[in-house]
């Protein structure tokens, strides 16, 4: 049996008209003698009646409500799965709806952001062997004792990847409203081009550094079994981007794959001597704060946090009576490429390009595959455009 996982996002599922495209993609898989397993996100975006953010707006939430909130927001994907299954049946196709639990996705007990700890494939396989199409509600699973959990933002991608691994699928397809993975955000760089093929590692780096096309956990999952992943549009016939372990010939001649960015970053500078670095970092971690762009010098230490963590970070620093400087208007621009970035002198080129464009770099961190640049948000657009024009 040649199994293919097809995941459709919220914009693909939003209306009866958009779901016609979804049904055609499923029929194409059937015509190719493949056995599709469908994963769906909740229908539409915030404001649509069953969208995740709309459902979240119905309750105040809070720590005591986390398990209940998961019950609420998981219903959006269940509704989408039932609606699509009904429309497939009206087309003369046999379809069976699965919640995450029935699909065999077992998670830990971290409600609102659970991790998968076990996969049980028997129910889905039985349905496939009967010649029927499993339609799985994405974004969700269940604890060992049967309590509904959700997998965090982008969790339907994780569902699709987990099913691909669980069923040893031939391919996983992520259908969205973009034509594939681009070299940069086309809203900032009109000349950005589609990447016909990239590696799992490169897509992981792009995703972790801000690109929102595929959840990085999904990429990591399919990478474990080297299952090809294709990112493509629901609304046209282009092939999009193939993700595998190989680089294309085009990439072989270029160090850089793409440029992405994260807004709402805050930079914090501290004078050395008022604290012990290791102990401070442990305190920040215990408070649930992820530290980025960490640099420690003899006289000072600086790091960055997402704006969402700023108040918690301030509380930790204030508890220690640490004096600090804060810049809250920053963006991190990241250049992702091959594992040669650190040894090819590209950092000097970047500094020259940005200096000519009038961009001030606050911090620059270089690893083998990523160069991260912190700057004031006002420089973001000109920095991304200049770097793309000169390096990609």
C-alpha cells in the first residue's frame, strides 16, 4: 500500500468553494493509485466561527482551565474533519472521521502544547485496508488516560508528520495558500523566488528562525525516517517545494538558501559583576524564558527574548536587583544556508552590505548554518531586501 499524507490548512478548509480544491487534490492522489490519509486544520482564520482563535476568544483561560481549553479548541479540527468527510461521501467516496485520539496519537500531559509520546496505527490502517479514506482532525491527541490535548500552534503539521512516520508513508504533503517555500518573504522582497527543493535541516532552520510555512517539529519528525515532504498550494497545480535530505544543483552553488525574520524581539544588556551568569540563566530557564543571542564578555552580557517573555524576564532581573539596559523595538533577521556559512567569510560581506544600506547591527551570531542579526525594527525591510539582492 502506497500511503500519502495530505494536510490541508485553515484557508484551504475555510469555505465550500475552497474545499472543492481540497477534494480535487484527494482525487488526484486516488487516481495515482495512492492511499490518502487526510489531516485538516480548523476552518478559516480568526473571526470564522470555528477557527481556533475564535474559539479561544470564548473563554478567559488561565492555568486552571488549560485542560478544558484543549477540549474547546480541539473541536475546531473535529468540525472540519466531519464537514470534509461529508463532502467526500457526497462525491461517492468512503471517508471515516478520526479524532487525534482515535488516530492513535498519544501525548504527555502538557495541555495547550503537548508532545507526542506514542503512536498507535491500527485504527487508521484498518480503515485504509477497507479502502476508505481516513480524515483526521489535526492539532490534537490524548493523554494515556484519554484526556484531549492540543499540540501547540502549527500542530496540524505535527499531526501529519506523526502519521507519516507511524504509517511509513511514501510522501507527506502540506497544502497551504502559498506556492511553496520562498527565498524570502515576498511581501518584503517581490523578487523572492520559490525553492524547488531544500533539505530537512535547512527548512528546520528557516522555521525556527521565523518562516511560518511548516512547523519545525513536523520537519524533524519526517526527517527521522527520511520521508519526503512537499509544501504546495491547494489552489494551483504547481509542485511547490520538495523537502528531503538532498540539496538541488542550484543550491550546491550557493551558500544561502533563504532569509527570514522574527519581530517583537527585546535586547537586554547587563554589566558583569552583579551576578553569576550560570545561576541567572538557570533562573530565567526555570521561569520558562527562552534566551536567544546570548553573548558573554568580560565587562557585559547581552541576550534577547521574545516580547511575550519580557515581563517575566524583568521580574527575574528585579528579584536579583540587577541593573540592565533594554531595547524593545528589535527584529532578528536570519540567513539560512549550508553548513559552510561560518568558514566562507560571508559575515564580512553581510556587514559591508548592511553598512552600505545604512543598517546598524546590534548583534551578530554565526553558526555553521545560520547567521542571526539583531537590529532595530525600523531597519528590517531594507536589511532583508539588501541581503537578498546581494547574496541570493
